[in-house]
């Protein structure tokens, strides 16, 4: 009986997101989305920095 309970416990514990292909895909997609969001923020900051540099150099926007 104790062995069966231990097997059930291990079975429940091993059923995380990483244990199934769908779970791994979801984790991968979440990671990619976080990276994409980070790149978007970096891009926005670079554009803002360029705008400020142009303003500082008195270059008109085209």
C-alpha cells in the first residue's frame, strides 16, 4: 500500500508544465513573448534617445 501511495505521489509531482510537449511549448512561447516585449521596450528607448539627440543637435525631423 505504501509503495502505491509513493508511486501516486511521484506521478502527481512529475505532472508539471515541463513534463508534456504542450507544457514545454507554452513555456517556450511565454519565454519568447517576454523576450519580444523586452526588445520592443529597448527599441522604443532607442527611438526616444535618437529623438533627443536630434533635438540636442537641432536637426529637424524629416
